[in-house]
């Protein structure tokens, strides 16, 4: 019996999602219409930020953030090697310099003490910013990063692509939601189908800073404004000004309509992800072949469920033969040919590199059935019994 492929991540599209997209296609605006504003406002409410800017994808969101914070050839920015390449590439788009600091072996996220050591190894004022990533859905302790950033005059871009709805607990024992704008200057999200909220392609930037917000709006649409209070000359009703070198990084209204519809179910999806994580956690807790697994952490958004095992390649191939398509997140960014060619050395981030040798992301998405999850667990067990 061949069984259906079980991917590591997958979107859910309901009949209601389809209906709202159809309605949107029949409306007056395919793009630059009111649905964008509605999505932005609902998303800002969801994460608890003052402002949100919808963009064409998560990578565009990172690029606009780097531009808005004036990253240039003199900038030095720190990020984690265990992330999608876009978290680092946004710095390169603006000709800045990327620095990597190693991860914490338990949370798999950027280790704040490693970042501090890196900052202190350079002259005062050398670094400009930090890009922590809420990797796999684990919300990083942004309060700790903010304290460090304040001490050294740095900004923070939080890459929260994995963690809408995730939170960490601050020193006052309060829940601080990813992207709420309290600790990071800017936070970004992606609406790629494997992420929590699917628009096809899509992204969002959240902030509490009105001047960054206004700058992002300008940069999203060619640096062009028609705002009467902002334009310098006034030629007539047709008149607009291009005041900065911007891009076309807009989201369409029908994508925003899908995003709004998906956002309504976001908490339900998160609940289901946490339930799936609990089952994995329990099933693997006494297994000798598990070197480590995703933590049982309050506020974890579980974009991914990660195990670390011996003979990862053997397990990956065996699961694949059984139509279980796991994935590895991530190949350390500094070991990519592009970064290696720029002088980044393999074996410079020992914890990240060791993590990469053993990690595997298991199927994790709200519509994963109990039968499917049991089959995944059983097949892993089978591999190590043989
Ligand atoms: C998905 C992702 C991105 C990029 O988002 P896109 O919408 O695919 O451009 C950036 N950072 C992280 C951590 C991601 O997972």
C-alpha cells in the first residue's frame, strides 16, 4: 500500500478562504485597495504592535527594514547562522557586512552571550544592529537582546517569520508577543505557505515607531508619495513625488483577503501545533536515539518540530522511502558557497555546525492527522530498532 506523502509543513485552505478571495477578485481593487489596510490593522492587533506594513514577501520585509535603518557599506550587523539565508542577505542587499554569532545548544537560537562577546571584541561603535530569529517558533528573549542593544547603541530587527502568536516571558513575568514592537525597532513575518498564515507569497513588518512606519510606506512603493503634507512642489491633482529610491514590494488585495481569513484561524492552528508538539515530546522522551528535541516551552509557536539524532541522513532517507518528507533547518548560512567565497569559515560556529549534523524537522502543521503523526513516530522507531 502506498501511502500519501506527509510533508514537514503544509498550508490549510478552507472554503471560506476561497470565498473571500473570490469576493476580493470581484471588487474594485486587485491591489492598493482597502483590504491591505484592513489586513495591516488586524495583524497589528494580533501581535500587539502600533503599526503594520504588508509587503510582497518576508524577504522584501527584511530588505525594507535594512533600508529603513540605513544599512550601508559601513554597517556591521550580527545574526545567527541557523536561519533561512534571507535573514543575512538583507544586510548584503544594502552592501552591509554580516557577522555571525553562535547559537544556544538548547534553544537553537542566537546566544545573547556570544553576541555580547562579539560586540566587545570590536571597538566601540563598530556594530549597528542585531537580527535575532525566533527560530522554529521559539520566541527569543528580546528583553535580554534589547538590554544589550541599548548598552551599545544598536537596533534590533526581529525575524519572527516562524512565530506569529509566539511569546516569551519578560523579567516582570509578562507575556511579550513576537512582533509587539516593545523590544525590537522592527519585526518581520512571512506568509509563505509553509508558515503559519498563508497568502501564497506575502510578508508583514510591525513596529511601534511612527517615523520608521512612514519610511517603510514610502519605500514599499518606489519612494513615491502623493501626500499633500509631504510633497515639496504642487503642480496639480496628478502630481506625485519620488523622494527616495524605493521598490515595488506591495501585496495584492486578494492576497490580503486570504491573509485576513487565515488570521481568524491563527490561534486555533497554534493550539493544534502545540498539541502535536506535546505528542512528539512524550513519544520521544525516553528514546535513546533522540539526542535532543524542541523544548516544551510556554509561548513556543512550533513552526517546526526538531529532533536531533545520530545517523540523521539514514533516518531522512528511510522516512522518505516511507513517503514522509522531512526537512533540515538549516544548513548554516556561513557555510553557503556565497558566504564562504567572502571569507566566512566553516568550523567557526561549532555549536551551529554540530546542530546541523544531527537536526531534522518532523511533519508539523495543523491538519496533520493523529494517524499520520503516529505513523511518523512509528516509522522513526522502526528505523532505530533495525
Ligand atoms: C520564510 C523565511 C524568510 C523569508 O520569507 P519569504 O516570505 O519566503 O521571503 C525569512 N526568514 C525566515 C526565518 C524564514 O523562515
